[in-house]
C-alpha cells in the first residue's frame, strides 16, 4: 500500500510543476504574442517607409517635369504676344514686293532685316512656323478653318487659302494656321 503522505507530497509536487509549467507556457504565449506584435509593427513601418519613398520619388519626378516645362514653355505668353508683330512685318514685306517703285528701298531692307532677326529669335527659342500650302490636307491639330467654300477642282478638306501662318513652341501649338477649306464633295 502506498503512503497517503507520499501521495499528497507527490500531488503537491505535480501541482507545483503543473503550475510552473502553466506559467512558463503563459510566458511563452506572451513572448509569441509580443513577437507577432513586433513583426506586425515592423511590417507596418516597412510599408509606410516604402510608401514615403515612392511619394518622394514621385514628387522628385513631378518637380523635374515642372521645371523642364517652365524652362521650355515659360515664354509662351511672350511668344504668343510677338506673333502679331511677325504678321505685320510679313504683310509689310509682301506689300513692298508688289511692284510699287515708290517704296523706299532702305525701308524695305530694314523691314526684311527685322523680319529675319525675329525669325532667328523664334528659332533660338524653339518656335517653329506652321506654313501650310494651298492644296495641303486640312489638319485640325495644326489648322483653324476660317471659312469653307466650294472650289472647282478641289476635294473636301483641301486647303484653298492661307490667311495666317501658325506657330509651335517646341511640341505645343501657340496658334493654329488660319486657312480656308474646300467644301467640295470628294
């Protein structure tokens, strides 16, 4: 027979070991939970860092594009304001070549030199002339139809008259060429 004192003693030891084991398991569970919380926090911080890095890169690209656009297109208003000067100089040169001998040769030469200088400045700043010819096909991206008229011997959408040349600043339209377009059916 076994001794009841021994059994109580063994039960007390087993209970103490079970309690100690339960405490150890609780500590392990707490450590696992703390570890999982730290991993989740680490993952969240990594995600936030990656987003902040992407935002910074996007801001850098946007600033670079805005700076490049400002450099290229910052003078668009001035360029647009200079276009009537070009138009008037061109009209003066064309009028002087009409065959009238009364116009002063020096005046004509001065207007022509001014026109050449203006064209040099346009070229230097990336302004190109859009000069359609009679018979070219109408392009709504580059031309503005001022009128339509049925002209014999032409097809619909063909340029029949050029009223004013157009201008591009690098790859942007400053002013569309003003043209007359044929309305004859093809």
